[in-house]
């Protein structure tokens, strides 16, 4: 991510295109996301993460939580898509579920989901 100077009275939002994420390994994506969130940024992914990548993101986040420094993340994705409905057989046959979905990730102490449905995520983002 490009270095963007942040005003003391604002919240930086990093909008990351699917094209940028396309050539990255899973751990590179996770590290990029967590580095942004550690800095207090809200990260929005144009195409979201695979279910395995989301699980790994949560796993890595749990190891980095520190009471005085990092409270964890808040993550919301829409649309949910058919990833939960795809079976093991479909995945084995190479029928990957569609992962094109918008994902919003931010520091747990700065982002609060107010409303979520299939077409809208409404969140309150506060300054630290």
C-alpha cells in the first residue's frame, strides 16, 4: 500500500482492488490487511478473501491481540455468496465458489456494524 499521510482527526480507508490481490499469496494478503489495520486503517477489499483465507486471517489476528496495543479486527462481507453451500465434491472437481464480494476490515475498537443485509453494510467508524 502506498504511504498516505493521515490527518489526526480522520480515519484512513484503504480500498484494495481485486487486481492488486490477484497475484498475492494468501499470507501476503493477510499481512497486508493486518499491517493496515494495525495502523488504525479501515481496509476494503474489492473481491474479498476465500473462506480459507478468512479463517487464516482470524487465526493470525488472534495470535496478535494485545490488551494495550491491538484489540483485534471487525470483518464484514457481502454478499455472502454461495461459499457456504459449495460441497467438498465441488471443490475437489475444481468448481471454486465465487469469491467476488466486498469485504470491510477494521480495528475492533474503531468499527461497529450498525446494519447488514445482502446489499448493504452500514458501519460506524470512530477515531481512536
